[in-house]
């Protein structure tokens, strides 16, 4: 049986899917047609129900629970892994933006005076943008950019603040950028829970036994990756642009953990809390369906 599968070219995704798509494990008769896209493109595809199996942001998942159910394997949750808000830290360009400025939604720009800060975000439906809306509801002047372009947009002044994810956590300081706040820390202090960033969802048009099989082989793929961390090195590197091997594995270590093997009750509780909090603030629609595969099989 052949299924369409979408995930990002980021090291955490290529790390966990390498064994599955290259048949380093028994895939129980499943084959996959793979689509590599950035997370917001995958979110948009999920809105249209295009793929059988897909990576997506947890924020986006809240909008597609009628189309997709969450697999128990493959997720990115954790502590100290949240998105960062950054600004330019170089010389005269340094804006000195504070958390108080973000709470008010106003900065004192050295050229333009008092104004709303322009914020580069990696996509409307990313969990990063959800967290920012939760922490700073008055910071509303946002520009959607591909996540890898946000650092440069801050550096050349197209935006005042950047909301960065993925490997940019490891590169922003080298470019003279400075951290304003770690939104993962914000979430953890508010809730005591891991921050749910992204998960793997299966299309509800697939029979439950097929979804269960996909979940099973995906778990095997993650376990194989942990047992053989250098097995997929060339595959990971081929999609990591000019990222160094050190940064690739820092990225993997940050986002791939016990929740990637199995959400368990702790992971499911964190996801449910994220959705309950978002629903209370009318950030997401009401969810009617059982969202976890474990409730279907």
C-alpha cells in the first residue's frame, strides 16, 4: 500500500523518517511518496486534506481535526525547545525592545518614533505564532515569512522583531541578533508542561488499522534512529542546506526525545492543555472529534 507523506527537510524530521522511507525497518507492506515542505506549507496542505500522513504544527492541527487524527509517534514536544523572539543587537541599529514593549504592543523606534513593532513570523498557523498571540496579544503587526528568512529580515530592517524556530535557535547570536524572550519558557512557567510544537497526523479517510500500522512503523523508525544515530547522516545532510553536522545534531537533540517515540499520557495532557487554553481565548475553533489515534484503535 502506498501512502503520501509530508514532512519538513529539517534535521529532526529527516532523522526520524529516514529508516521508514528507506526501508531500514520492516514497514509492514507500506510504501511512501514523500513531499518535503516547510511547516507552514504542510499546515496549508493539511487544511485542504491533501496528504495521507503529514507533519503539521499543533496550532494548525486544531483547525483540521475533522480531517486528521494525531499519531502517537513522531511528535516534537519538550522543555527548553520553544520559539524565540529576537531583535537586532548591533550598534546603532539596536532597538532595545523589552518584554514590556511587547505587552503594550508599542516600541520607541530610533527613526520612526512610537509605533507598533513589525514582527516576522514563520506562518499564521505555526505553534510559534499561537504562543506569541497567547503571550503578547497586543503585538499584532505581523508579516509571514519562510522561517529561514526571518533572521535576515530583522538584520536588514524589514521587520523589527523575528519569531524564530528550528535551527535558527543556534545561529541568531552569531549574526548579532539578541533574544528578547523564549516563548517555550513562557509556556512552561505558565503550565509546568512540555510545549507541543509539531506532530504527525493521519488522514481520517484511512482505515483505523492502516493508521495504527503507520504509527507502529513510525515508532520503529524513531527507535532505529536513536539506536543508529549516524545511519541517516547523508540523508539528513542532503536536506540541511549548509548546516554544519554539529548544528544538525544539536537540532535533533533538541526536538527528538521520548515524546517522539510515544506521546504517552504526559504528552497527550500537554497537547490537550494547549488546545483548552487556546479555546478559552477563542484562538482556535471548538473541537468535536477525538483527536488522538489511541482513542480510535
